[in-house]
């Protein structure tokens, strides 16, 4: 295997796993903030949405956003896993 390709794949995989760890660490405080807001239900939050929404709608929107973030994070992890396994396979064959 070409050394340049090996170095590049190694750098991509390392940076990717670090970014995935940072994203996972960012999900926890964001989720705790979401839970705290949904429990407190401040009036100013509905004002930020324009005042035309009710709390069940805001809750559904928040859950959809967190669900989409987690799905994208899982897709990112699968791409990283593919690149890590590709690098390993190329090292063994080359």
C-alpha cells in the first residue's frame, strides 16, 4: 500500500473519531438542557417560536431535531468504521 494513502487514511480516521467523540460529548449537555426546558416550560421560549406554537408541538420539533442529529451521527460513525476497516484491509494486502 502507498505510504501517503496510509498516512492520509490514518489522519482521516483519527480526526473522525475525535470529532465523533466531541459530538457525543456535545449531545449530553444539549439533551439535559432540552429536558430542563421541557420541564420548566418558560413563556419566553414560546415567544421565540413566534407565539403560535403550543408545548406539545415544540416538544415534537425538539425530539425530531435530536433524532435527526443522532441518525446523522450514526451514519458518520458507519463511514468512519468503513474507512478504518478499509485502511486495515489495505495494510494487510499491500
